[in-house]
C-alpha cells in the first residue's frame, strides 16, 4: 500500500505553470491521452487507467476535501491492461469513464499534472508521492504539497474537493 498527498484545482494558467515548472527544472514525462474507467465497488474506488504513458489498475481510498488530502492506494502496472477491461465489465458495473489529456511532470517526489478533461475543462493536480525519494527541505508531504500550491498560485476558491469521475457523474445526473 502506498500513499500520497494531493490537491486538484481549476486552472486557466497552464502556460504560466509550464514556465514555473521549467524554472524549477521539472522533468517533463510527456503528454498522455488517458481513458480512466471507474468501476462500481463497495468501498473506495477502482480505476483502470489506459494511456500511452501510464497504464495501471488502481484501487484507492481518499476523503473528498478541498485542502491537501491523503490518498492510500494499491497500483498494478502492465502494458496489457487494455485486455482486462472486458473482464472487469463481466464482474463489476462501469460507474463512469473519464477522458483527458494530461501533461506529466516530476520534481523529485512531486508529480504535477496539467489536465484537459473532456466535458470539464482545465485543471492542475499536484501529488506528493511517499514512495519516491523526498525533498529534504520539507518536514512532511503535506508541507511539500502546500509549497507547490503556493508556487503555482492556486487560490482556495479554485481547489476541487472530488475526483473527475464525481464531477462527470454530477453532469450526467
């Protein structure tokens, strides 16, 4: 089981954030077109991510809050995950599908996403990953997440308390 501390925010300033990332020597991983299938499960969330860069089956639990929040997750990576979707559909009901284009950056254990989500708009996600080498300048993952929130000038009113899947489900209902 792994954990991270994360924020998600509405963002209309991807160009500015890209410049800040460049100024801080962030590593650009690439642009990933991701299709996330969420399945109905009794507890937590089960997501199959099918992308050209990231391919994983993820089970996670996270409380929906606006501020930096802890996510506990199990991650299974494989190049052949597209083949598991029909099997999962036999066992579980599909809850919702999220279609997004994601720019992926790293600064040590900080994973930064600039997302364009179909039907929702532009977002910034910051994940401070616990199982990667940490930046020793921060006393905690939470402190590091708040640093990036401030660095990217994220306003409190732009923070999002839920997942893209929740937001799409709200639009559909």
